[in-house]
C-alpha cells in the first residue's frame, strides 16, 4: 500500500509563496507510473482538485490556481511538489497528496496552509 507524507504547510501572508512536498513509499509499481495529484479542503467545503502530474509528464490545474501554482515530480526521490506563488486568503485549506494507479487511490494526512490578509 502506498504511503504518502505531506509537508511544507505554514502560515504565510497574502502574496507570499510556499512549496509543499509529498514523499511516497510502499508502492507496488514504479513511482513514475503513478498519477500524482494535490487536493485541498477548506473548512466547511468539499475537497477540490488543485493540480495533477501525470505519469507521462503532463500537468493540469484548476482554474483557481492556474498561473500561480506549479506541480512537479522527482521520480528519483519519489516526491511530488506543489509550488504556490501569489497566495491568496482563499487558498487557505488543508492540502492533500493523492496517488492513483489502476483505479486504486491513496491519500496522505494533509498539510495545513493558512494565508493571512
């Protein structure tokens, strides 16, 4: 079973930057074959997809973060990153990492990002 550990969340002022990391272990297939995603969930809200890094190298982003956030992966370090720039108070949420392979998903515990105005 894949284990995912997120880190990098913090309290930051609006306009600031953070980089989240998610280290994966325990996977059956090679890390590079997994689709890796970042989700976030604000209090009282549903979990929403933020960004996806596909196994083939492509990426997608939600409209709310496009142009500000960048997802990347290091297939040697088994790590996926989320670089977040120009942060806004509405980016405040618990950020989760997800791995997906053959319809089986695994989730991390999340890392808290709080953006003050």
